[in-house]
C-alpha cells in the first residue's frame, strides 16, 4: 500500500511558522528602523513571501505576515523617497 503525505498542515509546521513569524516580527521591526540594516528589505520581503506561499496559515498567522509585508513596503517606500 502506497502512503500519501497528509494534505493537512502538521502541528509541528504550525509551531514552526509561529516561531518564524515571531522571529521576523522582532527583526523586521528592528531592520526597518535601523539606519544601516544588516540585510536589505528585499531579503525580509522574500522571507515573508516564502511563508505566505508555502504554508497553510491560520487567520492570525496571515494577519501577522500581512502586517510584516505592510511594514516592509512602507519602509521601502520611505527609502525610495530619500
């Protein structure tokens, strides 16, 4: 009998997503306010996009990821004006 992977997201994946979002909330907030950030905004954007594209998110997780994207986009717009 051939086993197929479950289509549902596992509890481990959900916890990993929560941990990654918590990590990104801290770092993105710090980086967008930093005069000389460690990584460019494109790096942080790609990390958030990866979460949005590869995982099934709960509404709260989606809200956090969306807020991170908004923060990055706003900071990117400010950078372009200077």
